[in-house]
């Protein structure tokens, strides 16, 4: 091989990439400029105008709470919603996104109360509507803050006209939805045990509760048998509980006829209090020995006690001498188990749902037996015992800070004094806490407003049956969400709606002393008209009762002062957003929120809509998991592992955060941290460089279309892959499977384009003559690649794709006004793809051999090589027929044989029947293309280049290019 001296610089004659699209993205600086431009051109309005007349696609926004900066969960949620909306908009739908905010409720009320306390003010001394206005102002401030933070993420929607639950129209509609339920007989006032927050002084719904481990007092209590078989009277039934403070509320004992029970006698005892030798006690057989160990006694089995005998037993209350002088019957209950305790469940109907249900089921029979079935109110809203708990004046279950009061200890001491404590201990277990205050709650019987779950509604359905039918008719992504929501609806109690607070929509009904609700259309109309004009504050204004009742004000109707649970507010958003806005539709195509919303927004929206409209307000429900740190641990400020979206955007850009969302399995819990962010930065950089190279190459594109039949095989192969990806991308967006799309497009860009197609075609693109079909075909294909990739990626990384699109089309308005390109089905060519799969197998052996040559410094680049390729596999050899295999392998020359090849030839274990002998290219290096060929100098006008390059130079010269 000989090298001729390079006499000329031919770089100006090459079609090298030219673009202003920078390699360094600078996203933290550029993205805010893009957001400002979108606002300046009113992109949202242009999107709506562009979509006029199309079929609507509506993703209804689950409202975040307006009380602080957004966190990573908000970012994940909004990005997913934005990607869905944009993807449908760019596929021929009118996909309008209207953001919303939840504004009422305790967290905001607390914030205002904190301000009052700091100033030494008492909330109750402030006029209620003055207090409510401060809550309203607080929420309005944070709506503004969060809206700007969402826009910075690249979220596009109607931020100028969002929905808020505190808007006057919204408050009127929420009240109207409640009145529909009341008028249809589904609302009632009842006294049931509900989860009560002493700290917050309000009832809580299941959706407002989370569970944490606590260590509780636990006691075993002896109830003396007063009625039953003669040999059982005077003995004891022993119960077990982790809430000693509920003993004053005990009214029954539950057992299960499914398990064996026995009578036992204490043989010996080693304890300071509790059972002594000779005492006889009844236990579930399986649990007797375990209970004996707790009390440090030994027991002797005397006889079995059958279910009929247990049903006949009546005991005395263990604190009878303190004023609890009433019979305590035994009830057969399905909720009783024999895996812990004694086999007997202490039943306080005012302090537990199962206790309440068992008591109410037995009430008719008990009343017939002369037993008073009235449920006592033993604990008030501040956690103090009431007059219904005699003997414990001043004792408190829990204080204002959520700390345990003295009630447990006082009850335990009283039981010891009565010789009715069998044993005591401590137990670590899961216990409900308010998700707002993070403090434990108690179960407390209080008058509340409920919606029936099982009342027949006049059409053969109940709210429960309607909701379950709606679940069956709803698409769930992932599918497991359906069973989760179904299980919750199947087992949930009646829906408690009332809260004892000030900031919210009131339960705007009037009732009489018997709890009957006034159903009067004229009264309801006055209420709703006032709310529409003045907001829900109208209910709390002076003279409201007389104003709304009108001529009925002299009747004995009382104005309810409770407010609605905020879950009813958010569950009603479909009415005043989807139904009332002409740019939306009801029902929504999709609701998307975190998986916790199966018991929250999905749940309340389903119940509200089923109660008023008989079906769900959505056709599909999508859920995402929660974001953990890189170790899979929950993020918390105390651990210092919180990743804020603001920090990621400031350091790396929103598109990096969005790419992370797109590449993660969002249906499950995800992880995020510095390493993961860096991984996405690296992936983004490669993707950006692919887009940049296409832009640079397309600077030489003249927009020429080439007939598919005239394209070289390699170009037809790439169009085949583009057609396959078109199907994958559209199916992926329909399935909300973004990871599949992102992974496919990233791999396609890195593996099939940058490392294969672009690498092969760079020589033709840079060096071929202007008239070259190969070069023109490549430009045509790259144009199609650019249009497809950038629009497909636009929903995912909207800032980068906008920058790229405007770089290519400076007169365009926005890539987000474009549609995904229509890919001709004729581009699909599986047979061609199968053939090229064989070609690429052989190529992989060649590139593997050359990599070793390069590593060992026997060659500098692959153009210095002219390997001999031995292809013994007949199918592989046939695939190479007619191919310029040197071009495909990016070598200056190549020889292909059909033999096995020498033993020392390079081979890959995964490609049988192929071996490669690396050899150096012979000839002279072309000064323009750097290929080493034997025809350099064959053209006297251009003696330092190959014949191909000389012909190209001559064509360029004829076009006026200076050589």
C-alpha cells in the first residue's frame, strides 16, 4: 500500500452536516424560554383551533391539593397526563387538558389556624366567612405557584381557565350533587362508629387514613357469667383487646360457632393480680394454653362448651359496681377468629364497625329479651370520657397532640380493683393514623351524614351494585387495579360524608328533630342560585336559614352546619368540569392517578357518579406507583433522600425528568436518584446527537421524494423498520405503555441508525455526486426518519423536539401542532428484513475481527482493512449476493468465499459458519473519501482521489462549486 501526498483540502466539496442545533442542550436555560414562547404564541389556543371538529379525547385531571410546592409525585403524575394528552392530540383527536385543584378541607384550615395561634387569636372568635375567605386566599396563592411549576415541566393545558373546587360555580354544583342524592333518599343521618381524629376534631374517611406500627396496651378481661347452664354460672368468659379505653363502651361479647371452646380451671398461679387457683374460665380451645402463659397460670381442661351453651350465656359487665349494671349477652359473630386473643371478642358497638354491625344485627332479638340496645357515646370529640362512661370523669383517651391519655391506665386499675383483669401486656401492631396530622385516630360513635351503600334505589339496584357493575365496564391499566377497587367497593361501609370543620361546601340540607331531610325544590333552587352567585359562604351568612326556607322558615327545620368530606368535592368534579364545559365531554376517556386513589379519587368519583348517574364518570382508569430513592426506600426529608423536580429541572432540565418517567415502569413503584438521573442524561445525549446529525445532514436535502421501488435495499430496510415502529408507537400510546415506546426509539436511534445505517451511509452522503441515487435516497429516508422520530418523541420530550422541529422548519409554529406522519403499509417488507438479519449476522463477525485489529493498533480505522470473509453457511452466503459488502462493513475492500476458512480465522460463537481473516487494504488512500483503492489517480484532472470522487468533483465543478 502506498499513500499519495494530500495536495488539496477537499472538505468544502463534501456534504458534511451543517446545523445550528447545538450538541450541548442547555435545557435549564432554554426550556423556560420555550415555555415563554408557547405562552406568547398562545399555543394552547392554537391547539384547540387546530383540533376543531375532531373526536374529543378527555383525560380528566385528578386535582392536586393547593397547599405547597409540587413534589416528585406531582411531576410524575402531570408528565404522564401530558404525554397521554399530547399523544392523542397528535393522532387526530381533540385532546384538551384542563388542570384542576382541590381547595377545601382540613390542611388549608389548619394553616390558617396556625397563623391565628401565632397571633394569639382564636378561630372560633372570627366570623366564619372571614375565616373562609382567608382559606380561599391561601388556596388561590398556591394554585398560582403550582400552575407555574407545572408549566415549567412542559405541561400544556388550559391554565388560564382551570377548574377549582372553590369556584362559586363548582361549589354550587357540589351542593347540587349532594341535593340530588338527598332527594333520591340515599342520604341519611345516622349514629355509627367512624374514624375520628382527636387532633383535628373531625371524622375521617378511609381514604384519609394511613397505617403505621404502634405499641399498644393489651388486656385480657374476665366477664362473670350470670345466666346459662348451672355449671357455667359464676365462672368467667375471658376477652382480649388492644384498646382498654373501650371497656366502658362494652355491651356484648362475640364468639364463633366455627371453633371449639372449653371450660378450664386454674390449677396454679404465679401473679400479683389476676386469676387464682379454683377459678373457672372459658376459652377457645386452641388459645387456652397461650392465654394461660400470659397470666402465668396453669389450666386444667374440664369440658367442652358447645355453641348452643355459649349463645345462652349472659355475663355481667366487669365494671358493674361503677355503674355498668346491665347484662352483657354473647353473640355469634362471623368476624371472630381463633388465631389470636381468647376466641371471644369484646364488643363495643360505639367503637368499631364490626362491633356495631354485630350489635345492630342482634338488636331485634336483644330488645325482645329486654336488653337496652341504645349505643352509648362514651368519648367526646376531644377524646374525654362522657357521662356515658361513669367512674372515669376527666380521663382522656388521647390529647390534642395525638399522645396517649390516661384512660387506658385508669380502666386497667379499675379492672384490677374489681378482680376482673386476667392479664395485661404490650403489643406492636398496625394502627390507623390521619394522613394529614400523622397522629393516631380513634373509633368513635358520632352522629354523621351517610350515603346508603345497600338501599334499593327504585330500579332494582343499590349504590354498591351500580358501582360494581361500573367497575366491570371500566378498562384498568394495569389490570390488577380492577380487583383492587372491586374489593374495596364490595366491603366498604356506608359512605360517611360529614366533617365538623369550617372550610368546605356545607351539607346544604335542612332536617327536623327526627333526622328527616326537607325535600323542597323551591328551597333547593334558592340554595343553588345563592351558591352560584356568592359561593358556599351564602350558607353561613346571617339570615341564611330564613332566606333559603322562605315561607317555610316558621316550620321546625334545622340548618345542618357540617361540611362535606373533600372526597365528595373531588368526586363531583366530573359534573362541573366534564359536563359543564363545552370543550370537554362526559364521561372522561381516562382518569389517571397514583395507586392510592383506588380508595380516594377513583373511589369517590365512582360512588358519586353511580349515585347520581348510574355509571362511572370514566371509561378507563390508569394508575402509577410511587417514587422511591435509588435504594427503594421512601423519600423523606429526615433521610435526606428527597429528589425535588425543581432541583432536577434547574440542574438538568425538564426533558431529562420526562425521559426518566418515560423509561421507567410507572405502573409499579419507581426509583430516582443521582445515578438514575445520570443514566437518563446519557440516554438523552445520544438521542439528541442522533437528531443533531439528521438535522445537519438534512441541511443538504432538497425535499426530493424517491419512489419506494427505486430505493436501494438498505433504504427499504430502514423504511420497513420505520413502518414496524409506527405500529409499535401507536399501539404503545394506546396501551399507555410509554416505556416500550421510549426503549424502542432509543434503541433504534442508537443501534440501528447511529451505529448501523448512518455509519454505512456517511460515505455516500458526504462524498457521492449530487446526482447519486444512493445519496438522494438516503436523504429521503433520513427526512422520513426525522419527521417520524421527532413527532413520535414530541409528547415525551416536548422541549427538545420543539427545538429540533423549528431548527428544521424555522417558519413552523410548533411541532405540537403536527400529526404523527402517515406511514405507507407498502413499506413493510418482512422478507427483506429477514434477509438483512442474515447480512447483519455476517457483518457482526467482520466488525468483531476489525475491533481486535484496531485495539492491537494494526489498523487505525476500518477503511484500512480489506478482510477475507469465509461464509460456509449457504443461507448467509446467499444473502450477501449482489451486496456491496465492503460498504456495509465500512472497509475499503472485502473478499467473500464460500469455504470454512482457516482454523485461526476470527469467529463469533453466536454466528456459526462464518470466519474472518483480517487483511490490510491495498492501493492508495483517496484524499477526499479516505478509502484505500487501486483507482486513485485514474482521473488525471483529480490525481489524488478515487474514480468515484473524481466523478463527483467534476459534477460539483459543473454546478459552480470551487474545487
